[in-house]
């Protein structure tokens, strides 16, 4: 789902920190993110958890620990809306994003089969209409 009304900032569900697997938490590949209006829609912009400045999904020097990302989020400084894991080439993990797969509160059956097959950590996207899977190779 795209958020396309510039006057209505998207409402973001709180992260379920306790559900995030320890093996992913232990990797220093975390950023915060915030919504910013970009021409036609609200975009999720990565934020450096240490500095509050921009982060880059391709520059590991702007990533941090899970604990730092969680601390910035919980500090409620107003400069972030959530946390995110950044996949890297050196990762033993990858992600699959199933866009618009939740309709009327139910996950599309073809996606459910993939989630069951992967037997992985799965979470709803912040839009509430897709799933993001983080999976070991």
C-alpha cells in the first residue's frame, strides 16, 4: 500500500522487539527509519541510529547494533518511526517481500504456502498489506 495523502502521515505499528530472532539481532546491520513526504507519497528514509542523520542501505558505516536502533526508537526523539534490518552481500540471510498479499485481514493462500515452506521469521510490513520474510540461505 502506498501512502499518497501529504496531509495524513502514516500511522506505524510499534515494533514487536521480542519476536525478532536473536541471530538477526546480533548482527550490526540495523538502522532506524522515518516517513518523509517525497513528491507523490510518504517514503521510508533510513536514519543512522547513532547520529540521527541519514543512513544508507549500501554503506555499513551508517548501520548500528540492534540495541542502538531500539534505544533511538524507544527514546521517542521524533526523528524515527521504526527500525529496520539491512541485508548485506555478506549476509547468511535474505528477504522476500510479498506486496499487497493481505486482503480483508487474510493472507493470500499462495503466499501462506511460501511462508510455511521457508519456515522462517515473518512479519507484517508497516503498511499492514504485505509480509517480509527474513530467511537463512
